[in-house]
């Protein structure tokens, strides 16, 4: 009986000792303004989860103020900013992921799962390494500096847009495109 109590006490202590990330007032204000009470700090991951959509497009952001996102059930749109990396981007996005119109040079840090379109056009991207394996709708990587398609999603369920790049070859072309 004592062994059981000690085991449960150790388990309780381990749970309580999890280092919870504290958000600054500026981070909370940013989340309240953009996500309007649809966000929470996940105690198991220490990441910010959002119920619904998140759209910080056109805000002149260079980063996400140290905020790291976990799961967004709707769309995550951070287009038309000054982002140079995808640091802090959600790991899972239920609908559209949009990071077009930034200063990105790579897709490292992209969500592992995107349930809708993936839009990364009009950046400075030279490699698709880091893109999800499967895109469940459309994939748009037009107007970048791609020389090939290495790292491109292997499966794109709908259309792929890749015009206005600097292609030398199409190495890395997807194995399946469901549309055009």
C-alpha cells in the first residue's frame, strides 16, 4: 500500500513540476487582439492552441513575439508581413495555412499537417524542404526563387501552382496531384 502511495505521489509531483511557459502582457494582448478569446495555453505542450481561425496578415510582423503555436482548428494566416522564418508556426492547421507575401527563404518550421490550402507564394523561397508531405487542397509556391521541387509535398489532393520560379529541373515533383 505504501508503494502505491509513493508511486502516485511521485506522479503528482512530476505533473506539478512541469515548467509552464508564462506569457508576457504584450503576448497576451497580441493574442487577445487577433484570436479574440479563442486561444489557450495548452498545459501539456506549453504551446498556444486556437479554436477557430487566426489572421495576423498585413500587420508588419517580423516574428510572433516569442509565441509558439500548437494546434489551430481553423485557418492560420500570416501573409503580407515581414517574416523571415516560420519559427513558432502551428504544428497542425485544420484549414488554410497562408504565409505568402513575406521574406521567407525556406519552409523549415512549416506545419506538419494542413487540412486545406497551403499558400507560400510571393516570398524568396529557394527550397521547399520542410513542407508537409500531404496537402489536402491546393499548394501554391509561385513567385519564389525555386530551382527545383525538392522537398515538395509528395501528395497534393487538388491543384498545384508553381509558376514564376527559376526552375532548372523538376526534381522532387509530387507523386500525386489530384487536380491541375
